[in-house]
C-alpha cells in the first residue's frame, strides 16, 4: 500500500488553465504538506495543514489554493496556470507538526506550455 | 536570514568507499537538522536527524555530525553502495512558535554517484 499517494503523476496543460493535484495519506498522520521542486532540485515548502487547519502558508501566489477535506487528504488547486508554475509538486505527511520525518509522495510533474 | 546550503553539488565515489556529504547552515535557531535522500523519479526519503544539542548521531551505515561552532553538518555513509546513488538534501526544522514552526527548510542538494 502506498503511504502517500498523489495524482496525477504527470500533468501537461496550457497556460491559463485551472488544474488540481490530489493527495491522500493512509498513515494516520495529522500533518500534511505541499512542496515545490524546481528544475534545479530546490525544494521549498508551500503549505502545511495540521488536522485540516492551515498552519504554514509561504509566499505563494493566490492562484494556488490548498484544500483539506479531512486530515487524510490535501489537494492543491491552481488557477490561471503560468509557465513558471512548471515544476514537480510533492505532497508529504508527518505524524505531527514538530516531526522531522516527513513521508513524501512520488511527485506530480507539472508542465505548463 | 535562514539558509541551508551545500558545499559540493556533486560527489562521485567507488563502491565500498566511504562518502561524506557536507552542508552549511546559517540559522542558529534551528532545533533539528535532517538528511533526506531522493532517488531519481521519487520523493525525498528521511535518512536521519540530529537535535541541535547533539554533535553526533549514528544510524545504519550513516553518521551525522553537527558542528555548531562553524555551523556545519555532514552525512557520512559507510561502505557506499550503488543503491546509495541519489540526491542528498540537508534540512532544518524549527520547533519554536512563529511562522517557522514545523517548517522543513531544505538545502540545495548534493548528487552522489556510486560507481561499481
């Protein structure tokens, strides 16, 4: 069983479109995250949720909106996609906010053309 | 400001050698320092962490050393194997309250290549 699963794995879309990436964890963790990894492999946190409550919201454009319907799911919706949004997006979870061990999904490679 | 960076972007070693991956950090307020491994096409995977009040911690074939005087962190991998080939990231975590609470801040990453 996959611990943290995100879909789709690949996403190619045109500029201006709206798209969503879904994430689910079956580890019973309280905290979930979205990270963005650019072409130079730099990983940066975007959002963090703890028990469905937003606790970290980095300087991310308003076009990015996370939604956590329950603590096992954290979806990412992106409006009006831009070329610069092309990256690999990783969902992750940890037992709690203070945990150093985060479990990452396989990533979603988003390409905006 | 906060930053976690790496001295060497790439490291090539022969199978069986020991590997040392280095990381410099600037945020003295970090409570934990962590190493993650990312294999091609996969998400990062936790390797080991060290609390800021320690200077050494050992795991299975890995040792992390923390030198707070010079703000330096290293990951030593003993008897490196081809399966160790990956990108290695150091990261920091701050447990105090405020906007940094629970946020893992990653460094740039080092590519480790192990030759058979």
